[in-house]
C-alpha cells in the first residue's frame, strides 16, 4: 500500500511539474540575437565608409518597418563587438538573409554571430 501511495505521489508530482513547465514555456517567446563584430575589411576611405554606414542604417530602418527587427544599436566602446540586432522572426535562415542584406556586412566592415534567445512575453518586446 505504501509503495502505491509513493508511486502515486511521484506520478502526481511529475504531472504537476510538466503542467508548470508547459505554462512557463507558453509564457516565453523566441527571438534571434545577433552580435555584430568588427569585420576584416575596415580600411575603406572615409567617403566609402560613410556611404556604407548610410546604407547600413537604411537597412536597419527597412527591417524595423517590416516588423522583423525589434532592436538595433551600436556598443559605445571601440571594442571588437560593434552592436546588436534582435530579430522577431521564425527561423535562422531568415535572420541570415537579413544580415546578408546589410551593406556593412557585405563590405566586410562587420561580421555577425546569430544566437537563438528567449524572453518573457509581455516584457519589452511584443
């Protein structure tokens, strides 16, 4: 009898934890976090670099207007990490295509690193 009660307790505990884990998973949303780093080709003249930067910003604005890019911005130090993107999109292939459309990445001024990331629904993101 004691073994059955213990087994029932364990089964109920597992069920409770599974339901709790599902509720927690339902309250999370996936995003893609992109680290932008210094690329190997940063020796453009100032006019070319300014044009690349202008196109970089235009691409950021385009992706934001499409509702795909939630956050974009530079780091304020002069380290190898140059900035971040946070994309709201269902798959990494789409993130890669967005990154590859960026003029600074095309020119080799920046390279990128993609990471899947989650946060609580209803926080600072939709």
